């Protein structure tokens, strides 16, 4: 079953794993992407969805609507 949490108005789906990549869906589909770089602020894996949202919002253009761990 798919898990979902909402952080800062962004729907976050599935369970974080040490090797998670992320499908990022934005308001403008031209800003959609796959994030494979891990936590570029710490050089470590993401530990919480709050960390994921903070880092992706800082480093990606566009208004993020949804993030899915893949």
C-alpha cells in the first residue's frame, strides 16, 4: 500500500529508503524531473520527508506539487 504525507503543501508518496531517488512533479510539467543526487546539502542519504522537501525546493526550479520515492 502506498504511503502519503503532505509537507509544506507538497504530497510525498511511498517510503524513504537509503537509496531512494525521487520523481518530482511540478505545476509546470516542463519543470518535472527525476532527482538522483541524494542530499546534496549533506552528502548523505535523506532521513526524513522534511529533508527531501527542503533540499528539492532549494535546488529545483518550479513549484513542486508531488514527490514520489522510486
